[in-house]
């Protein structure tokens, strides 16, 4: 029997459709099994998505906050750790790349109205988001270098992270800053040791504290680059700018 090019092409397209459907069903089945398995573990952080990884039979599980786990298709094996791919003889950390994307989505999605923002001078070349506490000495040190970062084209966005927990003196101070009519002025004064009085208001301090915890922040300052990379601790302005502007 002679097969015409038309029927050959049609058969190939149909086979591709069946293969895609089978792959979709397989992924859906794996996701269901993995979610059920992780649900039994009672993780504190919800599962955001389950998708195929570059390794056959291994699935990438993204948790809320950007963390990544890996699981077998049946959900019986779960692992946490870095997955590397060797490209041109060099290791590429695929896990870190995936986690940074997740963190960037969360952090860059915070509304400007919920932060204390110090705009760049002239052209805005990049921005950093800093989890800060007004009772933290190294946060004061970094704050003194905000004008230099702004001069280098870096916008500085502050979010609250009371390092001693909710209800601590730092929490009360941060709430006063966020409830002030001029947050930048209140932040500057609070860092300089002046007392700020502001009426109680609805504010995002506790929400931002929980967000910081979800992405692994456990101290201040914690600097998050536009790319989602988290830099724990103080870094001098030239070093921060170099990292923020790297492409």
C-alpha cells in the first residue's frame, strides 16, 4: 500500500496529538499524586505548582515563597537540594534559578503604596527591596548609604521585618513609620534615634514580616535584588550597586 505525503503528515500529526495528550495526562496524574503525598506531610508552606523538571521522571514542586522541592511521579520520593545542569562544562544551578524567579515575582509584586521608597536620582537603572528593622544597627549603616545607591541609579524599597518578632519594640517602631503621613521622613528620623508618634492605622508590617519568613529571611538587613537573589546582611553601596546592575 502506497502512503501519500498527505496521509503520512496527517498520521504524524495525529500521533503527536496522542503523545501530547498522554504526556498531559501523565503530568496531571503525577501532580495529583505529589500534592496528595505532600498534603500528608502537613507542610507549613502551601504548594504553588507542580511541573516536569529537566530530568525525566523528576517533578519540580514550587512552594509558596519561591522554595523548590523535587518529587517522583508517584509522590513516594521527595527531595530538597540543588539540581545542577552541566552546560559547556560548567554547572548551572537550576534550583537557584527557579527559586529566584519565584521570589522576584513575590517581591516585585508588592505595591509601592505598601513600602517606603527612596527613588533613584535621574534614570532608574534597577531597584532593591530591603527587609529592615529600625532597631537594627546594620540597617542604620545601610540606610546611611541609600543616597549613594540612589545616585547610582538604584531605587531603594523598604519593607518591614521586625527581627525580634511581632509585638517587639522594632515592630512598634516600624508600625509608627508606616502609619506616618511622610514615611521617608519618619524612617529617617527613627533611624537617627528620634521618637516618632503616629496614630494607629491599618498597615502591612505583619504581612511583610510573614512574607520575609516565607522566602527565608531570618535577620536584617536582607536585600532582595530585582532578579530575586537574596543577599543576607549588610553590604556597602558599591557592592550592592554592582550586584543590582549585573545582567
